[in-house]
């Protein structure tokens, strides 16, 4: 079974440029998560989708970040415009959904490493 | 959301058991304890989770104290490939995984 797929794996851009990250969750997983991981820190949740609905986006900086999961499968996270402080690893995770929040196991992709110059 | 406390780093000799402690004194009765690990340049990998009883799978064992205020992850025979950052997480009642800084385990030959 294929795991969570993310692309690109690495991205280098200049500040003020836009950037987009793509995630394809494990087949059949209804819940999708985007996390941000700064160097030396644990991942922090940005947004959670249940199918195509964003059910928790309280930590997403909405002035420059946006996300979509139009058909409830793959998802795109965008930053426009990027700032120097956005340099980090962006992780996508998925879980089956429907099993009850207390024991939903999340499976992570390899992440996209972003460097803003 | 319950907070966890872990030592920042630990060493373990290859082939020996690695015992990683975690304190979660503010855990609520219906909150699960999850363990993930993150090998350098990879995404976090699920290891094990539990509520009250001890749990074991092919990767590790999880020992939760009777009062549920602390737990220990046990890797029975550590290998060099087990070198990673290990995160102990109490899953919140909103379903969130709130990662701390974890324990960096260095397995040495």
C-alpha cells in the first residue's frame, strides 16, 4: 500500500514569490492534515480536512496561506507571498476517519522542505 | 490539551533495550497516549498508542502507569536505525496531535 505522497520534496524560492505544495493521502483516508515543522521543533497543525471540508484551520495564517481539497482526495497548500520566516518543512498526514477522534492514527508523508531566500 | 514532558536526549547501546520516559500528569480519562518517531529528513512515523493497558506491537512496547500520569516506550533491542527523535503525545479531545520537542535517542555501536 502506498503511503502519503508529497511533492516537491525540496523547493527554493525568493521571498515574495508564491509556492504550492501537493499531497496525495493514503487511498481511502478521509481525513487529511497539513503541518508545519520548524527546525528543531515538533510539527504544528495548520489545517485539518474531513473529506473536502476544512474542519480546523485555526492555526493557518490566512493572510498568506491557503489550502484546498476540492474533491476530498488530494490537497494543495499555497503560500503567497512567501516570507523568509516560512522556511520550514511542510508535512502532510492522513488518517482513515470515522473511527472516533481519540484513536485516529495519522500517517505522515516525507514532507516538503522549503527555503525562502 | 494535556502537555507531555520528555528528556531532551538519551543514549542507548546497540542491542540493548531503550526505555524512553514521558510524563503527562494532566492527562484526561479519555485521552490516548501516542508515540511517534522521526528519523532525520523523514516524516514522523507512528509507533504505538494506548489508553490504560500496556500495549505491544512489532516495533515497541508501551507501559502506562496505573494513574496514567506517565508512560515508557520500550524498544527491546535497539539498532542503529532506531536513532531518531521520539515524540510522546497526548491526543487531545479535539483530535489534535500536539507535538513537543521530543527525545533525541542516539543508538551507539
